[in-house]
C-alpha cells in the first residue's frame, strides 16, 4: 500500500476511533463536527470532510451537513462500533475496512529516523506530539489507577497492568515524553485488557487505547 493511501486509512481510523471515544460507543449521541476535527488533530477541513465521506459511504457513521457539505454533526453507527471494537480486540488483524491497528499506528514510522550505510554516525531527531496528547494520557492514567482493583498483589495480570500504568504516568509528567515507550505500554495494556480476566474494567479501559495510540503515533 502506498504512503498516501496508508495516510488516508490512518486518518479515517483515527476519526472513527475518536468518535467512538467521544460518544462512548453510544449510537444515538451526536458530536459536533468541529469538535471532532479538532480532537483528531486534523487542521485541513477538506481532509476531514474526505475522511467523513468515506466513513459515511461505508455506513460506519451518520452525518448532518451544512453548506458545502461540511459535516456539522456526526454519530457512530452500529457497523462503526463493530469496526472499532474489532480493531482493538484483534489489533494485529485487519477489519472489514482497515489494515491492522498496529500496522497503521505503530509500524508506519511517523516521526522516525533511519540511518543506512554509515559508520560511527550519530543522529538526533525530535518528535512533536499532537496537541493535547500528553493531557489525554494523564486522564487515561488517572482513570486506570481509579479502576484497577485494590489488593491485587497476588494477581499477575493486575500487577503487570499496574507496572505499565506507572510507566505511562512517568511519561505523562516527563518534560520530554517518549512516544515509543508510551505506544509500547499502551499496546501492553491493550493486550491485558483483552483477556477475560480483565472483565468489565478491561473493556472500559480498552475503549481509550486506539485513540491514544493515534495521538502518539
């Protein structure tokens, strides 16, 4: 898949996941289009409209439009909920409309650097995180900390998840958070949440993972 098409797919998936997050998967709740565009970090209205057109054409979302076809209100449809939850539960497998989440979010190497054919070389790169990414991470850490059961010393699952959450907490207050560390920990939390032992808590936390991965891609 060429880079342009892959970027389009990433924008569509980010938009759908953010709509799911903002509505908590409620198929009857509408979200303001401008609010959704800003939450997704999309600065090009045409890019936003094109992504919405695709999602609407695939019956994943429903929109109410104003002049020039600009989406004013959006709601996620049942098929959209199925897409998002399917992408989270099996992040390494494609859904009906998208490549695997891990391919779009992790392996695309946005903001990464590669050296080839060099000797004794050094390289410095700076990754600029999307606006609000760290704040959203802090909110997730606080939510996870409030939900993870107390007295879990004898539970390997909750011990491992707690360790990941504490790493995420450290990154959320760091003056220079490392996107790669955040992605790794979020992916780990996502895998743990997908297990039956995580129960309802895992299901609730799981809904936030795809959007956070998008913010730190």
